[in-house]
C-alpha cells in the first residue's frame, strides 16, 4: 500500500471516531447511551405537526387574499344597476309652448352609494321658465347628492319653452356619476329622451292677390299671431319676395338682404298679433306663377335662423300690355364695373296687348347708390354715376338730372303703338371716371368728387293709356345693379440704378454667361378709392434667378417660399385714405448658354388678389413679367441682352 493511501485510511478512521464521541457527548445521560431507535420514532410526529401548521397558515393567507379581492373588487366592473335615471315629459312639442320635464333618479344598487351627481343637458334652444330644486351652480344644471342610501330617490322638475326650428329633432340628456360604497371607482349612468318639434304657438298667414298685371301696384301682407300663454320675445320675420317683384322704394320697414326682407318684431304678448306689409309691382316682361315665402322664428347662438312658423302663397301674374327689356353691354344681370367704363344701353319695347297703347312715355333712371342705399351723404348730393355730357344716342331722348325720357315728342310712334309694334332705344354714356379728360380724350387731372358713391342702379319705366278705356298704367323693369370696383393695381419694375442714376445693382451689364448680375425689383400697390382687405401679391422666380433679400417695405410682409420659388407680399388691409404702398427686393440672375442673344427673365407674371371692402367683392389683377430689358433705367438701358464672356 502506498503511503498516501495508508494515510487516508488512518485519517478516515480518526474522523469516524471523533464523530462517534461527539454523538455520545450529546445523547449520553448519566453516563449511559439512550436507545437511538426510540428517539427517531418520537421525532417523526413532531415533523408532521410542523408541516401541518405551515399548510394551515398558507391556506389562511390565501383565504384572506380572496376575501379581500371579493370585498374590494379592484379589477372587476360593478355588476347590476346602480343609479337609475328616467326622463318623463312630452316627446313631441309645439315651439313656444311651455312644457314640463321630470328627471327621476333612484339608487338601485344592493348597497348605499358613497357619492352621486347628475348633469342635466337641455338643447340650447330651450328657455328655462322654472326649475326645482335649484342646481348647485346657477346657469348649469349640475346636482351633487353626496351619499345615497339603498333605495334613495328624487326628482328634478324643469319647466321651459323650446324655440328651435319647426320640423327638426333634438334631445334631452342626463349623465349621472356614482360610486358604490364597497367600491373605490366611479360608474356612469345615462338617459336620453328624443324631442321632435311638430308644431308652434306662432301662427301665420299670407294675404296676396290671386292675379296681378305687371305695373299694377299690389300689397303683400304677412300676419303673425301668438296663440301661446306666455309673451314671445326676440322674434324675427322674413319674407322672400318672388322673382320679378319690384318693391316700392319708399318702404322703410325692416331691411333687405337680396330678395329677403328681415323685420325684427316687438314682444308679442299672449294672444297678440302683428302684420308686415310690402307693396310694389311686378316688372314688365314677367308672367306666370309667383310664390311668396314668409317665416317667423329666432336666431340661434351661432346666428342661424330657426323658423318656428312658415307660410307660402301663390299668385298668378298675367301677361302685360307693354314689354320692356333692358340690356347693358350685352348683359341683363347685376355686376361690378370699373370707373369710366362705357355703358352701352339698349332698351327694347313691344306692345304685347291686343289693343293700341296711346301716349307712351318711357323713362330710364340711373339712381346713385351709396352706403345705406341713400342718394345723399349728409346734406351733400352724390355725384352723377355717368358723364351725361359725353352721351351718344341713336334715338332722341331728353336728359333731366339722372333720367333720360322718350315720349311722343322725341319719338312720334309713341303717340300710338299698335299691337305687336316694337322698337329699340339705344345710347352710350361713360360711367363716372376717376380721371378728368378734355374733349380730345386727354387726361387733364384726377376726379376727387366721387364722395360716397358706390355705384348705381338702372330702372326703366313706362306710362301709357290702354286703347279707348282711358286706363293709365305704369310699368317698371327690375332694377339692374352696377357697383364700382376699386382701381387698385400693381406697378412693377426692375432696375439696376436708381432714378437719380446711382447704381443699386451689381455684376456685369449686359449680363454675361456664368456671371451673376443683381437687380432690384420694385412693387407699388396703388389705388384711388375703396378700402382693400386680405391683399396678396405674388410672382414666381424663373429657374436661373435667385432670391437675395428684402430691400425696403412701407407696409405688410414680404416672404419667399423656397419650395415654390414664390415671392409673396401680404397686407391685412389698405384703408380708404391710403393710396400707395411699396416694397423692394433684390434678385440675382445667373445666365446660361440658352440665354445668349435674348433678354433674361427676372420675374414671372405678378398676380394681385384682394377684397374690395366697400362692395364686398374679390378682385384679381395681373401685371406683365419682368426681364433684363430696362428701358426706363438710364444706366442699364439697351444693356439687357445676354452676352458670352
């Protein structure tokens, strides 16, 4: 046996002996060793008890966790019905009639509610007349009930009037929030009741003649009655007049927006009524069925008209005795015109009756228009909308003020017009100009007497006697409206030197291939009349032209859009008393081979976009492109053609 193995055996033996001695020291009692088999038998039940205790503790812990989970339910929604909300009241209502709604609430949960509140939403066209109980915050139908016992309930009573549009639908909605006492999260309840506007306490009627002849004065009457039990405030009536109806200009009731008459009504007490009347005639040339519409209602918070009553009436317009047709510059429609435009007026007439028309007189009236549709500004009369001194006519008429008259003295055929006899009266006259010219057409000054003139309207009327009946009838055409446009325009120029001859550009003249020449672009926005709004002037830079910088500007903002290569000058407004604004900027032209022997393009077509604030009409103007041909620049004149190096 090797030395190492022998040593190991001795060591093992020694270790066993030491362990045995240690055990004897532990278990020895009174110098004797106990029976170890007996000790092992007693130890096993003890271990089982320990394990059983541990198992019992774990089971109790799991049970406690599940009890807490079931009690507080942190991850599960509330089951069953909590707060019940119902809305009682009519679902079909008459506008202007008082209605009552009951909002009922009740705790339907199997436990108290720790907190509950309601938010009641009526449509914006509902006027509250009474509410019980009062809400927490005045003006807002919000209620907070705090804690509610099981079965707790209540009712909110709301009285009011709907003022919406007849034939439309809306809804009442109530939103509730509550928290069961055994939960730590909120829940929501919702109730909605649809409402339909099927009637109205406002009644209306239209009284119009069954038949009418052009030229016969007729009256259109609209009656409004409040059949409700409470006064009606803030009502507005609107009457739409039919095509061809020419209202009397002396009428002062309400205001017109196109063909719609708007009248604000005073407070209409319960059972009270009021009427709106409008007189006028049907224009010559119109015949057939005509329809008159009328409505009464209120304006919503957004300004929309909500009619609660609508009426409609028909009348028959018979063919007239004399037909007049008015045409200006080939058109029969309203339009805007520039100052100084020549007005070529053609007035055709025809006897459409089976009888002779005697003593015919035709008048053409050019009535000036100004702010407020008045023919005067203060005490100063408006200027004439046309220059009568330069009128040319093919038929002899007599001018008096802003009226031209044809009768049997100037047109003998007007003494008797036989059935189907027809003719044309023509003349030309320039509209009011912003410049003063002499007899040869040369401009000698500016016209500063335009005052508040915005334009004019043109009306033709005729007076005649029917055959042997001695009935005198007057007929009129529908007015044609002409509005003067602003004379705003953009003057654009490119320069290499100032007007005094000092250089403001850089680089070779004439331009040379591969070498940059810098120019200055001047834009001048000028006008004589009218305010401008939302002004935008723009132009595109050609490919071989680069933006440099803004030089000067008197107003607005000048920007350059790199992606679109657009130069844009923007102004919010240009008031009446401002006649000129200016901006300057520099560009750099780098010519290439293709430019040799020609003028280089510096700027594309200049576009003016704006709104004429006086007549509320958009305007668009164009100015020509700019090139290196600078004929008004003494330093660069005749030096615009691109050369080779």
